[in-house]
C-alpha cells in the first residue's frame, strides 16, 4: 500500500471525461488531489497522491496513459545546486506542485524535494541550471 | 534644478566623511522608511549615501583579454575559448568574448527549445573561477607575426589583462512580458505560456540603481560601482540609453529607459555575483550583479532614493506577436509591488508572475556596498560627465532599412 505522487497532464478534450473516477471504481485506488488546475480550452494539470495495491497501481497508470493522459516519471529526482541558484524566482512561475516556494517578503526561493513530482519544468526554466535531474 | 536646495553636499565632503568613518550609509530599501518619516529634507540631512543593487541577465556584456605573446609571435585573426568564438579584430593578442556567443557546434534551436548549456557568459564565469580555458587561434601570418596556429590553456592568473567591458547594463526599468499568441514561446524573458499564461519581469524595482536616480543627476562617466563582486566604473551611457520615455510625477520612467556601459576587472570578482546562464530556446547570457552608490547631495536625491515598489510602474508587453514585429503597444501598467506579489490581473484574468532578476541578491549587493563604504574601503567617484537626461533630446531610433 505505497503512496505515490504523480503529475497528470491532459488535453482539453479529456477534461470532460470521468477518468479519475474510473481510477477508483475500476482499479480500487484511492487518492488525494494535491493540486489541480483545469481551465476550459486549456491543458489540465493534476497532482495526485495515489495509494492502493501495487498491481492495481500499475494497471491504473497504464489505463491513464492509454486514455491519452501524460503521466510523469517519478523514478527520477530533482536536486538543487544552491551555489548555482541566484534566487531569481523564474522557477516559481512553473512549479505545479508547491515544491518550489517563495517568501514574498524577502523574495527568497526554497525547494522542498518532498513535494517535488519530477515534472522537470523547472529544469529548463532555471537560467543558472541549478535545478537538475538525477536518477534515484 | 530650478528650486534652491535646502541641503547641499559635495562629493568631496561626503568622501571626507567616508574616510573618517563618519558617513551615514543606508540601502535604497532602508531609505524608503527614512524619507517617509523624516521627509526629503530631513533624510538628506541625515543620510550621505544610498546604496542600490541589481542582479539579473545582462546580455550586452563581454570581456576583453590580452593573453600575452607566444613564440614565434602571432597576430590572431580567429579565436575560440572553450570552442566559443571570441572577436580578434584587434591588436595581435587582444580578444573580446561576448556573453551571448555560443559554441560553433551548438545545436542552438535545431532541437526546439534549445538548451544553450554553455556560451561566452560561462567562459567568463570559468575565468573568474580561476579555471583553465582552452584557447584555439588561427591566423594568416605576417613578417612580424609569422605564427598561424595556436592551441593553449589559459587562465586568469596567466593573462595580462582581463576585464568586463559591457556596452549596456542595469536597465532602468524593464517590460513585464506576456505571450498573447496561442503557442508557447521561449524568449530572453523566459518561457511564456500562450494566452497570457504567465508574466515575467526583470528589475530589482525599488533597489535598482537607475530607478533611484531617475534623471541621472549623480550617475555618469566615472561613477565607481560594485560589479561582479569587485570594483568597477560606469564608463559611458549604455547603448539604447533612452531618457525620453514617459515618466510618472515622481520622475520615474514607466518603461525601459536609461542604461549604463560598465567596466570591471575580472580579478576581484566572485562567481557568486557573475554567472553564465542559459535562457531556454533563446541562448546564453550572463547574470551579473551591479551596485551603484548614490550620494545624497540634496533633498532631490533623498526624495528620489526613497522611491518604493508601489511607485514604480512598467508596461505589460506582448512577446507573442507585438514585440517580434516591432509593434509598441502596452496591455496595461503594473507596479513592482503587484509584480512581486506573484500575481497580476490582465484583462480581468489572474496571471502568475515570476522574476528573472534576483531581489535577494540585489539586497545582498546593496548591503555589501554599504559595508565597503562604511569601512572606508570604497570612495565615491565623482562623474566627469552625467548621462543624457530627459531634456537632452536623446531617444532610441529604430533602423530605417535602405539600399
Ligand atoms: S520538477 Fe521542478 S517544477 Fe516540477 S515539481 Fe519538482 S520542483 Fe516543481
Ligand atoms: S530559477 Fe534557478 S536560479 Fe532562479 S530561483 Fe529558481 S533555482 Fe534559483
């Protein structure tokens, strides 16, 4: 019964379909929605913490992929090179999970690897290449 | 200056106080409260110097270097530093390496958006770090300079001179960039999602040097500055210096305006304040820290340095269609307090903001410069010429293409 964090990205045509509902019903998985941004006509993004039996988890993920949902790899991890970071805040504009946060008073940017879902959006965005992908 | 000033100080008086360790120095952030509480005249009496800071991408930057003569001698015609082309159309062993130059074999945007992992800015960072850089050079050979090929490692210690000479730095204000087209774009202002999916800005706002001296009353040729962690100078108005843009009642420019050309010896710099960086899909550049001290010669300068984020506005500009097509259009004004809050409203829609310029590092630079001045290590450089101001008639001309 391991809980795994995944980021799902889906096109606007999938938004109206009951995909997440089927995860519960057909695969007996439970989940917490950590974050969801869905706007009409745009790509949707959802961060789920899924728990359930390992076999069902795999099948559930396979089902999502077949349905056209992009499921982001969680075998990798993101590290931050604090020496390279120059505290610009560019990464705060793309992080969907809350792993990168900013103190609005000092504008200080912090990274919490626990909350990272390895979507890798910050990696290309970071001008100093402080955010890096590593294999776990 | 039309009115007679109540407070009058000279550079010599302030420098004498700095030498005696008696000068009152505060950062531009600290000055806001002082002017608020004591008024401009009170603040001008109390404070001698206000320090500013900025740290962000500065594309119009590069370094001159002289690597010393080899035997037999060579007049270098083409040169590369870690495969990045350097300009050699100067005397025999002088080179200029620009920060946006990329290696000859870089895939650039062939795999879109390009990563641009290494370029001229990174070469300069490597030199500052004391690392060896591989130099390759070619020439046609002359009677006095017969050598035609050269390959050697070089580093900062072995070079004769190596200094930044930047045609345009420290922009006074900058656009807030959005993308109103329907596809994702990658710009020097970062990645911009379609239909105003995000907004990027790039200024230290209330700490930014030229925003604290809106009419360039004290910043000019010869102003001594913090640059890349070392000491340097303002050497000229920067390229595209445009003092004629619209201003608020407080004199602060409402769009990108003034710029400075700067000089600074790489020896004495630190990689904490000078870094090669990569803008995805755009290219390489340099993140550079600059700090300028502003002498409080009178109450006008006290008032100017008391400016806060709320009182500085900029324009929302579309980089999807307008900017590349040279269409000057604004989609509204926002102030830096709003930009720093993390979201702004555009056309009734909430849009997330992020900065490419570092506010925490701007604070650190202003604080460092303050410490240097308080210790008596850093004296003010009195400018020999000021930058062209709002009444100069200088403005920024587009190219008229002709054959
Ligand atoms: S990879 Fe980067 S952007 Fe994505 S969740 Fe982790 S920290 Fe945030
Ligand atoms: S984008 Fe990179 S340099 Fe800027 S705050 Fe994030 S990690 Fe630091």
